């Protein structure tokens, strides 16, 4: 009985032990499966992020190249028109594959703190943003000839500035100036006075003098044509009037000054009898710069630029008018004015009038300004 009892007891325990062991193994297997499932899910999630990022990058612009390594190759000529902003220039540079990204270039340009100037610039394709900025702000001067011409400069002043900036001799430039017909100016022109367009210019080293002068003249002639002035004699007269406008008024008043000049030139105008009466023309003819003229100088008819003594336009332009002055001369502001006087040489404030009596009251204001600012009105 004892032996039987012992055997029965053993048989009863075994299934219990086997059942517990099986449960533990099953539990362990389930844990492994959960971990494996978790790892697979995590892997799929990571893969999905990676794949999604590849699709999102182009949408978000993350795969966009914002700068080339440089230094670039070849040669690309870009013209920056007057009044252009950095963004417009950046777009042109991207279109010509000079820089990689417009926004990145603008940021680089603004960080440099330089000023944008009109002119023709030579770049390479695929340049670094910083190198392209250097070209625009003239830090790349070893590779270009650079000069700047202010509006209103007389021909001798313009030629001196060109010579200094380009290294071309004044003698060579003067020779070209004395043979204006080759540049396509009106036949009335005895030289290039009035036709060398103001602005900042950059030319590749070694550019011939004739090509430089042609570029400046073409800019002026093209501006006349854009305003509808195509007939050569009319072009010459328009440049002449524009040069007076440039010398006589502040930029805001160019249209009215031009209108007053045309009013004075009308044959039926008894108030001024066809006399422009511009001090600036007289002083040009005298070969000096002054705000003060003697009565003898105003009466000298032998001075062909004397618009006090000689009816009509002076012999020719008296300086280089800028685009705004040319446009004003081409399309003057309609008015009834016959007189104008700049009463403040600092602000260029100009007063207009229809009668001599009114004009004289403004002349008194000018004289008062001169008294308050000694040495300025000589």
C-alpha cells in the first residue's frame, strides 16, 4: 500500500509541474513576439519618416542648393537698370545660373552693407554668393574698369573721370570726343557734350575706349527714343533743354522747369520774347561755374550760350542730363510759368511764377538765403 501510494503521488505531481513549465515558456514566447512586433513597428515607423522626408524635402525646399562652391566658370554679362533692387538683380542672377538661390544671395548682399548701382557687370556661372556680391559692389576692381559720372557734369569733367577710372589717356578720349559722328549722335553735335549718360560703369579690363564711349552715348540715345524722340535734330534740342533743366532745378521740379522753358520759346510770348534767360547757359559759355553774373556778361551776344542776349536755345547742351531730366524735356509738365528761381541751393526748392513782378519776390527770397549762407552764391 505504501508503494502504491508513493507512485500515485508522483503521477499526480508531474502533470502539475509540466503545466507550469509550459505556461512559462508560452509567456516567454509571447513576450518575444511582442518585442519583435514592437521592433518591426518601430522599424516601419523610422522607414516611413525617412521616406516621407525625401518627399517633403522638395516641398519644403530643404533639398535646394542655396550657394555654389565657386569660383565658377565662363562669363555672364548682367545689366542692372537704374532703380533696380537687390531682389530683381538676384532673380536675374539665378536665371543666368550665376548664383544658386535668390533669397540666399539677397541675404548675403544685405549683410555686406554695400550699395546697388546701375551698370553692366561681368559674372561667372555658378559663383559663390559672396563673390557675386563683390562684383556688384566693385570689390572685384582688379577685374574691371570702373568709373562714375554724376548728372550735370560737363564734357571735360566726364572725360577726366573716365580716364581716371579706366586708365585710358585723356588724349585718346578727347580725340573721340572731337569726332562725334561715329557714335550716332545728331549731325549738329560738334562734340559729345550732353550725350555721355551719367551713372556707374564697369567694363572688362582692356575694353577699347571707343566701345566705352559708344555704350555711354547709346544709353542717352536709347532714352530719347524710349520717349518718342527719334528725329536727330529734335534729339539734339531735347538733350540741350534737358541739360538746362538738369542745371536749373531740383529733381522734383524738372517737369515744370521744362514746361517753363518751352513757354519761353513760344514765338508769340511777349513777356520774355523768346529768351530763356538761364544763368547756367551763360556761365557754360564763359567756361566757368558761378551763380553770379555781371550785367556785362548777360549782355554779351558773342557768347553763343548766352540765353539772356540770344533768342532761342543755346549753341548746344551744357552738361550731361540724367534720365529724369531727359524725360522731363521730352514730356514737359504743361503749365503757364515763365519764371523760376531756386531759392535754396541746399534743398533745391524752386519757385515758379507767371509774371516778372511775382518772380522778383522769389528772387528776394533767394538773395536772403545767400545772405544767410555767405560764400555759397558766388
